[in-house]
C-alpha cells in the first residue's frame, strides 16, 4: 500500500511535454516560439523551457547590461523572431514607448539599441505566453525512456523527472572564463558574473574584445587594459559571409555565400570544427567602438585608457592593491581586476552533454560537441534561430529533436557552437 502511494505521488509530479527546451536564453526562446508558430496543433502546454534563472533571457540581459553596451554588434536582421525586417517593424509599431534620445538603430548595419532589441524579445515572450512554459531548474540528465526522454531537473525543492518526446539543448556558452592566475582571488571578478558591479576606483581590465572595449570606454580615466595583442578592428567577429541569412541573400537574388556552401558540403565533424575555429575572430572590436572621438583608439591616444600588450602571468597581492603582473615582468596598477575573457574554450554544458550521450547511448564528436544525429536515427534539429545574441545562428545544441509523434516543420536544429551551425544551411552566430 505504502509502495502504491509512493508510486502514485511520484507519477503525479512527473509532467509530460511534446518539446522540452533546456535553456531559456535567446536560442531557447527563439526555438520555443518557432515551434509554437510552426508545428501544427502544438499548444503552450506541450512545451516546457527549463532554465535555471528566475526569468527567461535573464542571463543574456544581465551580461549585456554588465558590459555597458548601448548597441548590439549585429544588425537588425538578427533577432528572435522571423523575417529580415521584423525587428525594424517592431520598433516602428511600438515607437511611442521607445525612448528617442538616441537613435533606435545605429547608422552602420542598423544595429539595434540594446533596449530596443530587448523590448522585442519581451514582446515575443509575451506574445507566445512563454513565461508560463518556464520551469526553473537545472537539467542534469537526459535518458531514453522508451517512448519518450526522461529529463532530470534539479530544483530548489529536490529533483524531478520530466518526460518529453523531443529535447533541445540551448544551453549557451557555459561559464565565464577564469584564467588559472585569477581563480580563487576575491580581487578578481568577471564582467559576466552574476551580481557584477563596476564600483569605483582604478580598474585593470583583462581582455581585448568588444566587452573589454565597452568596459574601458565606461571607465575612461581610471582604467588599464591588459591584452595579449593590440587593438584589432573588425566589424563582426567572423567574416561577413557567415552573417548572410538565406532570406537576405534571396532578397539580393543570390543563393548562399561560397563559405556557406563549402561548409554545408563538409561531412567530417572534426573538419567542421576546424573551420569554425578558423573562421571565428574573437578579440576584435567593431569600428563603432574603436573609431571617432568616443572610440577606443582616441581614448588610448589621449591617455584616458592605458592599453598594455601583454599576457597576464600572475596576480600580486600588494596590501589592498591587487596588481596583475604581465609576462614582461612589469606590474599594472589597479585596485580591482575585471576579466573580459569571454567563456571557456571547450564545449559548454559538458557534464550534461556527456550524461545525455551516456543516457542515450550516443557518441560525441572528438571535440566533445554533440553531432547532428547524436541520438541515432534521424538526427538533431536545427532551427535558424534568430540571433541576438545570436539566435539566428545558434548556440542551440540539440541533443535530439527528432519528433517522435508529430513532425514539426521547423527543420533540424543542429548542435554546434561558435557560430557555424547547419541543418542544411549554415547559419551564423555572433558570440562576443
Ligand atoms: C555582452 C554580450 C554581447 C553580445 N552581443 C551580441 C550581438 O550583438 N549579436 C549577437 O548575435 N550575439 C551577441 N552576443 C552573443 C549572444 O549573447 C549569445 O550568442 C547568446 O546569448 C546565446 O544564446 P543562448 O540562448 O545560446 O545562450 P545563453 O544566453 O547563455 O542562455 C542559455 C541559458 O541556458 C541556461 N542553462 C544552461 N545550462 C542549463 C541547464 N543544464 N539547465 C537549465 N538551464 C541551463 C543558462 O542559465 C541560460 O539562461 C553577445 C554576448 C554577450 C555576452
């Protein structure tokens, strides 16, 4: 009797979904919205987004705000909705509630202002009622349970198991990267840390990409930047060919770019990874942040920002002042050290992906990323997530999204990172 009661209470706490999306960042929100729009008969109740934050898109918003960025790096055509012009139209339609003190889109590439971009994100979340699909918790395992997947979710009140016919991993780039010399020091924080605050006093920023540039410009007059290389300018953090969406190319009367075609033709996963690595241009800064009187070049020339080309080797504790010491032996002054070193270089969500691969009896690519088709049979999914943070390319890593009961028209969401994702058509992802 006690056993029967226990079983029934367990069953009562186990909900079932058609689609379970792990991660409620830009990719997860885009995928969920797209499923609801494109899969016939799919209702909000059929979809669950598990995210460990208290609200959807929380991580993206917090990190973007931490850097102080005012405009996105990517153009207006990259967003969480559909179509080249949706974000532009949204800004027009909701013009009265959009602050006009600064242009809603930057003159170069119509890059959206951060709050305009986020307003559109929130609009989409509301339009689909996605907040109701959000379940707060951390997914720690995915296993095959016969006619569905069993997804273990760690929640504040204890673990629960959810059942889902399809599971999409959209877990982002992982934790902020802390170099060995910075680990464990209370004097060091990362700009992408939860609860990051700039504070007063002199700051040493370590890093040389766009986040470091934003921080340096915010801190002008009290900042040293330590970076392995000089200031490197590039509009996007990969070649523009990867930015071209199929719809934009069609508008131009053209097909995919040569890079996209060539990538789509590569079947070998190790080679694909090599191409992704080669094509990424991390540690670069677009012209809008480097040029002009408000740009970084001017700030460096005028002494407002002190740029040191060196690799930080250690952190010296000098009483209350922490000084990163570079490999040239010289010390950089600074009361606090802020890392703008991006995310770890390896595949993110490693324990989860490993556990899922084990649970599904599937192999991973040599680089540790899921392989399209990871779970066997017909393969992973791949939506053309509209990016802001990149969704149109995608950081979505789908362990498996092969529909078991209903065939979605979304296409296939693919496992990839660093921007080049395919499911027939390569797409691009900007990861700053
Ligand atoms: C400062 C900054 C500026 C950027 N600017 C641009 C730009 O201009 N244009 C552009 O295209 N891109 C930009 N990017 C990149 C962009 O933010 C990322 O590509 C995008 O956020 C990736 O979205 P995501 O949903 O994959 O990941 P995330 O935003 O990281 O979201 C993943 C979510 O999944 C959750 N999660 C992870 N693991 C689990 C788990 N096991 N269980 C439950 N939840 C989990 C995380 O907590 C998080 O909420 C920028 C990034 C930063 C940091």
